[in-house]
């Protein structure tokens, strides 16, 4: 079905019949495309909700990745601090300490033992082993990852509440030269 303008253009000889048919087909396609493109309102709301959920999930994953990257960066900094500041150990005295629920030991000499006892030196965990580091380096590590410090006599832990046994054992003197 042609419109009157197309008929007049054909009679005047300005266009040919093939060109008119091609334009008519294109117009029909555009009309069908516009009718098919109309999306029901419920579907568009669902699509928007899915996009918002996906964006929120992506933000959460990005935040988690950033947190993991920051934690890895802090661990690398702690490792570098320990590596650069570790004190060379030598000696034949077993210095025992607790790491969690396990009792560990490192070999030290008398000077290192007295520095550990006074809090001048600190024991830090490095991979599967332990290293002695000075107090200044330990303060840097406390800022980054406090769990890397295993033994620090210079910092006082919060006192545990006194129990009945503490009052009983307070009567006994502990020798100053006790090495366990």
C-alpha cells in the first residue's frame, strides 16, 4: 500500500518502482522493530534490579580483593623489616617461649638472653622460623601486623584476673636465675 506522495513521484518520473518498494520495506521493518522493542514494565524493573545486584556484588568483590592485596602488602613489609633488622643468633643456651599453645626455643648466648629478658630484643615469627629483632623494629611491626611478634617482654600484656592459686603461690619466692 503506497501513499499518495509516492504515486505522484512515480508519475513524475523522479523515482523508479524498485526504489519505492525498497523504501516501503524499510519503513515496514522500522515499524515492526519499534513494536517488538517495547518491553513490559515488570521486565525492565527486574533487569534494573539484576544490574544493581551485579554492581553491588562487583563492589563487594573489589573491596575484598583490595583488602587481600593490602594484607599481602603488610605481610611483605613485615617480612622485609624482620629480614633487614634481625640480630645474628649465636650461643648454646635454649631460650624457651610459647607460641600459641606450643613451647618453642631458640639458641642464644648470655648477652642475647639478658636482652630478651629486659625487652631490648623481641622474638618475631618469620615463615616457619623465629628471629630476634630490636625493639625499634618491633614497634614498626606492631603497626602493621601485631601477630608476627611472638615474645615481647618490653610490652606488658593485660593482667589476667587473680585466682585462688595465685594467692597461694605468691608466698613462694622464684629464683632470679631460673632457666626453664
